[in-house]
C-alpha cells in the first residue's frame, strides 16, 4: 500500500516537462513577436506617415533661425529730401548659452561701455530669463570706438556678440519731433496683441507716436533671416546661410523740410508754433512746434534724467502745439467776422465812431485806443474792437459762427496724426447744450474779438488764413499725392477782397504790423495781429508783464503775396505779450525764407548768436546742466567747497 502511494506522489515526467517548456517558450516567443510587430508597425508609421514632422523637428533642433530686423522706410519731404532715415548702428548682445562667466562678462562690458546701474540690472534680469542662443541686448547706438573696444576683447569674452545694424535717425533733430513722432522697442502690451517674434528681436523698433506710428504697416518692411547650426544644447557651431531684409516703403510728405527747419529755429527761445499752407492745394508746408524733444533720444532709448528734464519744463516740449495747443485767437478772427457781417448785409463803408469802448447796458467793453470813425477796412487795419462790438451786436453771434466753421475753425480733419484738438466755435445752441443757459449779448461781443469761449489751434488759424487768401475751401494734406480741386467758399469775391484789403493795410498801411513788412521788392504780406488774454486781469497791465505763464498770447495770421496769394500762415507765441511784438516778426522772416533764403538765414544767424546757438546746442547745454544738478556736487566740488570753508574760518 505504501509503495503504491509513493508511486502516486511521483513528479511530472520528462515528457510533461518538455511539453510545459515548449508551451511557455511559445508564449514568450509569441509575446516577443507581438511586441516586435507593434514596434515595427510604429516605426513604419513614423518613418512613412510622420516622416516630415520629425524631420522638421530634428532640423529645428539642429538649425536655428535668427531674424534680422528690417530697415524702416524713410520719410521724405515734397522735394525728396530726407526727414527720417536709417543709419549704421553698432550694438553689443550676449548669447546666453556661450557666456561662461556672467558676472565677469557683465562687469567687463560695464567698464568698456560705461554701463550705468539701470543697464546692468536690466541685463542681469533678461539673462536670467533667456535661454540658448536667443541674444540679450547689452547696448545699442554705440559709436565705432566703443564697438572696437569690445571687438578686440572678444577672445576673453565668450558669448559677447558685437553686431552692426541700422537705427532710426532724424537729421533735423528736435525740429521734427512733433511732426514725425518717434520709434521704440515693442512693449509687453504690443507683443500681447501681436505674437510676431520679430517684436522681441533685439534691435527691432516700432512706431510709438506721430506719423511713425500712423504709417507703421507701410514703414516696417520684411525681416531678413540667418540660419546657424547649433548643438542639442544650443551651442553655436557655424553659420549656414542668411537672407537680407526687405526695407519698408518710403512716405513722401508735403512738408518743405528746409522751410520747416528754418521755422523751428526762428521760434528761438519762444514757446509756440508756425504753420504754413499752400493755399491753392491745402498742402502743409511746415508745422513747426517748439520747444520739442529730440526724437533721436527716443530712438536710442531715452534716459530717465532726460525724460525728467523734458517733463519738468514749463514750456511743455512734449506737447505738439500746432495740433494740440488751443488758444483764444484774439483779433485774428476779425477778418472772419468781417466776412460774416458782409454776408448779413453790413455796408463795409458804414462807419462806427470809436471813443475807446462800446457801451452795452451798464457795462463798457474797452477798445485798444480811441480810433475815431472806422469802416470795415480801417477797423481791421487798426484792430478796432469798438467797430466789431457794434456790428456783431447788430447781427448776433449765431450769424458769425457759421463763417468761422466754413473757414476751418472748430472742425475735425482727416489727418494721420494720433492726437488732434479741434477747439470751440460757440453759439447759442452750443451754450444751451454745454451749460444749459442762454447766449447773451456780452458773449457775442467777447467771441467776436476772439475771447470768451472761442478756442482754436495754430493749425486751424493757418487754414483760416489760407482759405481767406485763396477763396477756396482747401482741405489740409500732409501726404504728397493727387488733390481734388477745392470748391469755392460761400462768400462772394468782392467780400473776400474787402477783408484782404484790410489785412493788406495791417502790414503795408498804418496797421498794427507795419514793422513786419516784408523787405522784398515785389512781395507784400497781408495779415492780422492778435493778442489774447490768458486770464482776466484788473488794472492797466493787461498781461504785459509779470509771471510768464500769465502773460498774453501773441498771434498773427497772414498770407502772401497779397496780389496773388500762394501761402497762408499762422504764428502763435505762448505768452508772447502781443501779436505785433512776438508773432508777426517771426512770420516776416519765415515768409522771407520762401523768397530769399540767404537774406532770411542772415537774419536768423544774427538772432541765434544772441540766443546762445541753435536749438540743438541750447538743448544740450540745458540738459547737461540739469543732469549735473540732479546728480549733486562732484567729489572735486565738495573738496573745493570744504577747502574754501576751512580757509575762511
């Protein structure tokens, strides 16, 4: 029995083991075969169907594409002269992956390029976020000497990449700051709106203000590219190929840049604007506004102290006074008022006796003098308030306001500037809408002489002068091109002739601007002076003294030649204390420049000798003094002061 049990407990036989082994071998082999088939199928799929995708990925890891910023299109004037160009620019970048000792490299660059604390903080910050071969800007706008100093140290500075490119350049400097605007690097907001990698490419700048911003699409061009081979970790091996950029297209303006530069310089120490139109086409020939910032400073990256210096100037150099400055136009509106009065039946020969003022109820509105009997022509010539008080009180200001709008006041114009102000032409409807009250006769008298609620920009005043001179409703243009013929103004030629005669007498008769008569043999200028109060002043001073910001504005509108008008202009001098004193002499010299440049330049150079040089020279001295004052006394100054104090006591 026991022997039988031992027989029953015996293990599997060899045959059974062979069968079991064979089964397991087959199972493992089958699994391996299945896995092999899956791998083979996947490899086949990748190599055939996803070949292009992985090929591109591999190529992308091996080859990097670096964008080359395009050169911006130029701004040129009506004769093809450059207003904004590009100039060779030397810059230094860091290639983060190749920098072996960041602290030492930045310290050395700081000494070679005179980097300040802000620059070094920015470079460290950008390096901490940079990866691989994406360059980090160290400094641009370098001169050749600085570029060369870095270049000769390259063997000791791995990762430093000196390069030559192009940067925006404005040959006229501050003369065109308000006209053209400026460029700058794209902000985070710009990149959030447009994820174009070109926006974050070192050296690339976009239009930030003015025409530079308005024509960004036309000016920016297409970028070039450089292909370089890199390792898996981004190290540069060699340059493979490059494609040059396509420059942006030029924009031609109606501006005469020589005239514009002259007008900017002629404004001298004043704060104001000169605007000149071709009164037959509406072309803007100059739109000078001074003082101004230098757009080259913004293109190169303006410093904190220079920006603070601009912000603290009470002459507001950051404001475009031609388009954004609004002023009471004063007596420059009297020719316009004369046209309205003629249209509403006033006889131009009718006289009003000026005894020094006009009584309205219990109030006397004063005139500038006792002019005696005045008709329309002589009232314009002498700028007699009493005549215009009397006639406007007869027809009402609702009859005058439409004429102001026909001549361009209070109107909006389709110009490619980012910011304009359109002023105010009030009337009874405007008063009810704005203040909820009725227009009064006192309001009429004030508005007729360009005070009260009336506001206009120098641009609008120049357009008014151009329309009166030509009799055409010309539209203003800043971009050169074909023009549509302008329609005639809704004023009879004989009415226009009467106010032009009055303006002729202002300069060439016994008027308020006889000292600004053109010193040219065959050219006469007609015009109208204006003096506008900044605030109500009691007593006899009338804003002719005291603090600068409380003095009267000086204005002058004009046209030339009187017999065949071609140019219409306006000059506005902030707190100039009178149109005849401050504005008309500038208009005289600027219009002289149109006919005799040598004579005009001789007059300007004599004036600049007394002003301390050109605007660029004066600005640089002022900026240097401001920076020196902001940084406090130097070590040498302190030692000298201490020595002096010791000696004294």
